[in-house]
């Protein structure tokens, strides 16, 4: 997901995305939605199958492993 799309999602839930990097913004959205702020933390045992960030997050983890 591109930063512009993420910023729109943040705005919809009332978060100010100004000056935030992608990882910071995604984690802020996760927290605001009541989820674990785990995006791009290299967590290899992710059980959040319905997470909308999963596609962006897991490929990075696989490259590190």
C-alpha cells in the first residue's frame, strides 16, 4: 500500500499523518484500531490473517529470514 493510501486511511480515522514515515503511520493506525502495532517488526509467527497490512509486512520479514 502506498503512503498516499495509508494517509487517506489515517485521515478517515482522525489521525494526522503529517511528517510520519510509512512504518510509523501504519503502527499508529493499528493502535488506533485497537490492534497490535506490529507492522514490519520482523514477527515471523503472525497469526493476523485478516490484517490489511499483511501483504506489505510479511514479504519484508521473509527477505530478512
